[in-house]
């Protein structure tokens, strides 16, 4: 989006032909032809084929309507730049068969381990993240096979049907894996509320219950259970006020209300308030600062607050320049320039 109007003045010069000059422009031969066919057909002696021809009458030129309601495009693609799930960066992609074998082995071990055993919560966490990995693997397979099904739809219907079937199987694995990840995160929350995965690490990197709560809420959100997601995000912000996941939780609230505002404009101010909460946590620790600023600009635009919207997009550009080493900072800046 580019704001501002570019003014241009077109000056048209009229060409006036005087009678004297007109006489000079008409040859004697032309006068003879004109006088010889006053009411009949005019015969032109054409020896060359015309360079331009029309198979049908040319369409009437239509005046383009000026768009007065320009606004930023719904930033669905920009959503990918928000690093809301840090698990994806630390969990390496694995073959699905290997993942299922690992999950099966850890499940047997977890079931045979007493709740009094210090390894019990660690096994639960491993299972939760194992199912997250399986979910991610199945998602990749689903997307890949959906693309194949679309590509082969006309050229090779049999191959298209096969790819479609694989995509459907992957979708079922995604659903089941997410359900199991939620199950183990919930068990951790209930049975071991004070447990930390890395107790010797510095604050914010210990993998304590704040992280478990965040990813439990995130999985609820991804599954479409928004009511439970909101409750757990709220619990995180109230019980773990100093957690590094608090801005992530506020962003999640912003995203939820942002989506609702598409159909209910009364939710725009609510979404904006949550994005502002994210901005209270400074970069570089808060990697979501640029994304939240971008979305806040979109919220302002939809409320008719154009100056405030432009200010936010400018802030995103500055963020991308200053914190270019942060994930997707440069991409956000490019999107802000286009907006």
C-alpha cells in the first residue's frame, strides 16, 4: 500500500488547419477522385496489405474506476513469520516409522515407571514432544501429497487418487498425534506443576510449567479448541508473570480476536489491546515484537486510523533494520514497505 496521490497535468494542443493550408494539402488527383464520386463508392488504390486488422469490432474503452477503499491485504502469509512454536527449531525432522518406534518404546517405559520416580515427568515430556514431532512429520506429508494430487488430477487420475489417499491418512495422524500431545502436557500440568526439565539452566530456559502451559494452550489452539486455549493462556499470564512465554500468550490472544474481528468489527480494539501487551516486552528477547507491531498496524487500518497504521508499519521497517538477525525480521520489514 502506498499512501499519497501523484498529481499530473496533461496539456493537449489543438491543431488548427487554415483554408489556405488545406488547399495545399489536397493534390489535384485527389480533387479529381472526390469530384468523380460525389454519391458513389470511393475506390482506393491499395497495393499493400494493412498492417493492422480486426476480426471483430474493437471493444469500447472502459474507464477504470478509481479505488477509494484501498487497504492492506489480509496478512495470511505474514502469519508464517511469527515464531510462535520454538519446538520446531530444536526438533529435527525424522522418518515417520522411526518416530513411531521411539514413541512406542518410551510409552512402554513411561507406563512401567512410578509417579514417585524422578524420571516420570521427563518421560511424559518426551512423549508430548514425540507426538509433536509426529504431528509435524504428518503435516509435511499431507501438504506434499495434496500438491501431488492437484498436479496429477488431469494427467494421471490414478496417481492423484493415491496421493489424495495418503493426504487423508496423514490428516488422521495429525489429529491423533495432537490429541496425544495434549494428553501428556495435561498430565504434566496436573501431576508435576513444579517440575522443570532443565533446573540448572538460567531463568527462562529451564523448561518449567510455564513452557508446558504455553504449548498445551498452543496445541489446543491448533486443534480448534479455542475455549480451552484461552483458559490455559490466561493461566500462564496470571501465574507466570515473569515467564518469557507471556508475550507469546498475549500474541495468541491478539491472533484469536484478530480472526474474530474479520466477522465482528467490534473485536478490532480487543485484538489491538493484546498486541500492545506484546509490545511491552522489548526485542531481542521478545522475538515477536515486529510481528505484533505489523498486526497492530493492520488493526488500526481496519478502524480507519490511517496515520496510526502508517506509524506502525514504519516501526516494523525500523525493527527489521535494527534487529535484522532475529528470525524473519527482514521479511517483516519488506512486508511493511509494501503495505
